[in-house]
C-alpha cells in the first residue's frame, strides 16, 4: 500500500467497501466523508511493514461500524498526535473560550436507499432498523460533538477526558424505515461548569407526495462530563445561544439539569398498595422476579473507546438487546421500541472486565388498552468472580409496546407487581424519576 507524501493523522484500516457506505458532514462547513475520503488526520508511518510506528489508537477503527469509524477518526484528528496520545495544550485551563451551538453541530447521512450493504447491516428480522446499532451511533456522534465543543479555538486539544454520564428522553416519535435515507445530527445545547448536554435528532425523508420534507423520527439528550486523568472535574468551554430556538433548548436543558440534582425528592410511600396488587387480580398479575433474564460477557479490546475503556454505545447496545429479549419473552410477541427513559453511566468499564447484565420488567402500564407499555430495567454489574464481588456500572431503562395486530388478535399484557418491599421501592423510584405523571396511577 503506497502512502501519500503528506503525513496522515490516524492511520486507518477501512476496507474498500466501507469507504463508500456512509456520507458524513462533520463540520458546519460541510466537509464530506464518503466516497472521496478527502481528509487527513496525524499519524505517520515511515515503514508500512512496521507495526511499531502505528498509532495504537487507530486500531479502534478495525471492528466498528462505518459510521463510528468516520466519527472516531474525525475525533482523533482533533485530539491525538502521531506517536502517542499526548494533548497539545500544556494546562487543563488553557484555551477556554465561548462557542455558539453551531460550532459543534454535526451530522451523518445513511444512504440506505442506494447502499445495499449498509442497509443490510442495519436491518432486523422484522425488516426494520436495528435500534441497538442506532444507539451505538448516537453515542459516537454525541461524543464527537462534545469533543468539538471542548477543543480550543486554534484547533489544539486540551488535557481532558469526556465521558457519557447519562442519556435522557430518547423518544421514538415516528417509525424509522430501513429503505429510506436517514440523517442523525445534533449540537451542544447546554454547558455547566464541567458538564454539557447534547441534543440529537434522527431525521428521515418521507416519500408521501403531500410531504416530501425531512421529519424528526427520534430525539435524545446526552450528558457528558469532563475530567482530568485523575478523575477530577475540569472546566470546559461555555456556550452562547444565538437565536430563539437555541435559547429555548438551553432553558429546557437547564431545567433537566436542575431535576437531575434533585433526584431524591419527596416520594409517596405506596409500598403496601403495590404489594396488595398481588392479591387483587392474581390471574392477570405476574411477579417482577418471574420476568427476569440475564447475560454475561467478558469485555474485549475491540470494543474500547479512545480512552481505552469500553465504548458507552456498545454497553447501550448490549443492554437494549437484553431488554428487547425480556420484553419479547414477557409479551410473547415481538415488542416495538418506544423510548429510552434514562441511562446512568456510574462506573467506567474496562477491557477484560467481566460484565453481568440483569433485566426485568419493572412495571407495566395497561390503562390504555390500545397501547400498553412495558417498562424494562437493565442493571449492569462489573463482576470479579474470583472475589465474589460486583459493582453497578450502569442502569438502563427502556419502554416498549406491542403491535396493534397482536392486540386485535386477543393479546393481553399482564400487570407486573413487586413481591417484596425492596422491589416496591424500586418501582416507585423509577416511576417518580422518569414518569412523575404516573404517580396518581400507582
């Protein structure tokens, strides 16, 4: 393979076919990453046959999807130099500036209508899009946006690490078609002292003659926090909303941030009411512990991110797959994704960690018989089998419903009820935190 004369930043290992499968716009100036691959990023290789001169961070691109490849390569072009992952800025507080949301706006286009290989990668058995792969890509996009916002005005990197802290209100507004082109885009909407929120939208063109415009199919809010190498919070660039929409998004994000800080609010102590629900309608009730599934895996190097830890989007993907299987087993029909209520990233997961995922249907909402909701909790534990110990690394909360055809054919969704006071407390916590308007229904 002949290398160009100009040094490349981030030597990559794309297959020829992967160079064509995604068209990306990674800056507001519309620089395209697709067939032409007109970009350069920093890592020279004096001898192509030598592996010692390759930036080991570039190995991230070997086993990821084309979308994550493009996003991570763009991120690496900002933050990593040739020989090692060494920040260019000398101090953690160097180069702090104020940026507008437009400076971080980024989008990726999926050419599903014309690219068969890409379409097949994202197609599920029901001929719909694989939500779990979309979750991975959304996390990768949010991470790239956060790095763009936190970079200095002269393009130099700052000595910080940005990690996903939480995901809120990822809501599917319209079905996503696997045969039509798709765009995911977003920007920073709110910044605190050391945290920032990014709002992402998934848009898809509609083929109806009356409306050929792109419409929003899914929205999500990602929160990232900035830390130094010792794990301490660090200051980041502030944000200056310019137009009315940006100001409105900032106000909404500010309100969400205040709610997060008040996580332990007054709770209605309805433990006895929940526990008595077992007796009232035994035929249509099922205990939480009868809906549980679990999965275990060893975290492999191919799933690490640019900081050497397991990619948050991969964790969301595995949690979604288990949540989907849990809802499928419980409902006895393929479920339909509605939203990601919330995701907490409590502890980083390292390569080689033994990860244990436990899921259950935490509660159901069956008041609306035409659209019952199944709320699934997935808890991830980093486990040390030799020490018989584990720590919670992540909490995931997903909501599903069931196809209307199944309901018309007589399918009934059962009430899920707690069997212990501890389970009842968990149900109340989840409802109060993510669905406060449901308190009156407990």
